[in-house]
C-alpha cells in the first residue's frame, strides 16, 4: 500500500511519443540520455550529441520536416526557487560561480551538436549551427513578479502548476514550434 508520498510514474524513462501534422513531425523523448559521440547519433532517434557534462535532459523535443531533422527544444523541470537557479554561488566554494542547475541549462542550450540539422551539409551543420532552439525551464514556484528574463540567451522560464489553466503556455509552445519551422506550422 502506498502512503500519501507514494507516486507512480505514468511515463517511464526512455519513453518516446510522436506527433504528425502534414509534413511536420515531433518526437518527444522523456528522460533519455543524449549520445556522447557524433558516431552514435542517428537522424531518426538520436540526432544530437554532447561532449558536455550534462547529457540527460528531462524532455527532448526533436522537430522534423519532411523527414529532415530540423531542430530540438529541451525542457527541464526544476522545483527549486527560480532565483536560486540563476544566482551566483559564494566565492568560498572555489567552483564556477554559476549554480549546477544554471550550468546544466546553459549546457543543454550551448553544447549540443548535430550533423543532421535542416538537411544541410554535415560539416557546416556541425561547425556553424546550434540545433537547440531554446531550453524551456518548467517551474511551479515563480510568478510574474520574480521572472528572470533569459529569452535573449535561448532560455525560457515557464511557471507550470498542476491543475492550473495552461492555455497561454500551450499557445507559446505552438508559437515556439512554428518559429522553429520558420513560421510555417501555424
């Protein structure tokens, strides 16, 4: 028997869910490790890799257009106060001044690579393109008054509270996906 704190996960690590609308396709990967080497990538299931320290995003959304890998949106769920994610650590800790969570989020934004991006020349895509359009940080604790704006850095902070109306978030996500496809989805 489960007590009040017992939860059953409805989605298992490694679960992949796909959506199709005409020429556009989305694959959501839940809690699945990224490839660590270029040689391990595949266009269909693992189009991105990282040599960075952070390689297991909560959710990876791979976008495809006419069977061409287009780009990725990463979703990270953080339960701590949003301010503490982007707050400098004290100098006494003798570490990077960014928090672990901030390094993780920035790593997902800046350290992923793909040779399949937009169907372009593989060497060009690897050298010049960032396959990650944006990292969405989903967080139940912040509100309009304490949002830290990181949009210009490709990081979007979203308040997501179970049981609340998420219509605005749904619209923003549709716009985000459409922008990734050069505005041609909606």
